[in-house]
C-alpha cells in the first residue's frame, strides 16, 4: 500500500472510530457524574463511623465503611486505566477483620490500624473532593451535549409553542431564521462536548491520580519488594539463557564442526587414491561450514543483533519493520546512543509488541515512536486494529519481565474496537546531548 493509499484508508476508518469513541466518552462522563453520589455516600458513612468511635458503635461501622470506600476508589482506579491508560497505583490492602469477628480487642486493633493507614486517609480525602471537583469536571462535556441537543432537536419543533422570551443561549428564538441559528449553535455545542469528552476524561484521571495514588512510603516498600523479586527473576532468566545458548551450540554449530572434522579426515585419506571422492567430500565440508556459520549468525542475532550493536536502536527497529508484513511507520527522536543494555531491552520489547500487532490486531499498519524524555527511553507502538488486547497475555508478560531489571514500565491501552497503544518506558541517561530526529515509512 502506498503512502497516499494509507492516508485514505486512515481517513476512511478514523471518523467512525472517533465518533464512536467520543460517544462512549460522553457515556463515561455521565457514569462519573452519577457515581459521585456513591462516592459521597461512602465518604459520609466513613465520617459517621469516625464520629461514633468514642461511643463504641464506630468500632463496628468503621471497617465495613472503609471497605466500601476502598471498593469505590478501586473502581475509579480501574476506570482510569481502562478509559485513558492512566495507572493509579493502589495502596496497601486494608487491615484484615479480627478472628473471631466478635472479638472486641481485635476490633479495637483493626480500628487503630485503619486510623494509622495512609491509604485509608487518601481514600477519605478523595471521597470528599471528588463530588465537588471530579464530578463537576466530568459534567462539563455532558452539559454541552445536552444543551446542544435542546437547541438542535427541541427548538426547531417547540419555538412557536414557547412564544416570547424564548432564549437559547444569546439568541432570542422568535422566527424561522433565529430558530435555524439556534439549531446551528446547538450542533456547535454538541460538537464541542464530543470534542471535550476525551480530554476531560484524561484530566479527570490525572486529578484522581493525584488524590488516589499510593503514599510515598508504600511506593518505596513496593519498589524494594519489586527489585528483590526482579533480581531472582533475572538470575533465573540468565541461567535459562545460558542453557539455551549451550544447547544451541551443542546441537547446531558444534555438531556441524565435528562432522566437518570427520569429513576432512576422510577426505585426507582419499586424497591420494581417489581424488574425485576427496573433492566431493571437500565440497561437502564447504557446505557444512556455511551451515555452521549460519547457525552461529542466528545464535548471535538472538543474543544481540549486529545492527543494534553497530548502528543503535533506531536503525535496529527499522530493520524489524523491513521484516514485517505490516506497513510500519517509524519516528525516531533519540539523542544519540543509549546504554547498550537499555537498547537491547528496548529492541526486543518493541520486537515483541510488533509481533503481537502482526498476529492479533488485524491492522494493516503500525506506528512506532522512539524518544528520550525526562531521563527515560519511551517507545510507543500504536495500531488501529480490533483492540481488546489481553494485558496479562504471555507475550506482554515477557515484555514486562524484560523491562523489570531496568525498573521499566509497560502500559497497554486497548479498548474493544481499537486503537491499541502500548507504551514502554525505561529510565536511562543518554550518551550524547545532541538530539537527532528522523522519521520514515518502511
């Protein structure tokens, strides 16, 4: 497919997808506005339990109220990552219920643990702020669309009935021309609401992350636990990789070299008494040596592609694009070379994401962007396929295991119907302050 044809195909697909996505985002804004009532109720229940602690009733009410509030905040965390790809790290689990449940001492201990839990207070702070900030923010595009529908779908049929004093925004609707002006203005309000809905959801997700993200101490504890687990995984992966290399050498190049040595011995013995047979054996030795060399090249390519070592990540990803049956559009904005381990991890991660897109997305093209911002390598792989990718699939889990040693992250945003966007980040420093930017289509 040529570049103009690709652009035409995208123009044919994107309007439908954008409109469908905007309508879905309007529905999500409506859901956020309604869910604010449940948030307010959960927060009020927790505050009531706190006020009743001195008389003892709060000991019974606080744990279930805190659990209800946590379920509500977890629902918002799930919405944020599904709708916008914004990951809000959850706090530590709430303290468990006492065993047996009627244990008074255990209830006192659980209540004290809840009062000392930072995550509990984060949830409560969010519960009181969300109805007055997040819900009102989510209502803005919804109000624009509803007011626009009144102008576009109601005014044309009711302006004569409403009579004098029928204003729509700044238009006095008392004649056919003013009715048409109100209709056009209503359509403008609808378009503005649909346009604002995705940005509003992203802004709401960022606001929710500021209030709901796990406390700093919790993040530090998780980071230590994550690094300890990553160290064990690295050792296991290294041991498995060494065994694979040893097996490939033993079964491939080494076996061919042994066979080549035996064939050379036989050719040496036949050289004087049967030169034609010796010549045939030498031809066989040459073919065997070529196969052994090919085995070694494939083995080395699996460990570190030569183009990656020689020319860097950008050109290595372009070589991946040449081998793909998809139309791959690549944009590179990297400041020279990055540390070799980071380039290797980024290369194999992008290779896995590109392979997943080719196998499962159904999209004819993929867009890859490589950049280095805020001290991190950032790679984004986007396709306009069918969406609905499983974030826990074996391929993506393998990518995460490859990024773990570098404290890297992988965020997948793949709603049903697409598009699918996978974004990986690896903290690293650049070896060159000079930024080179290029783009191309392979």
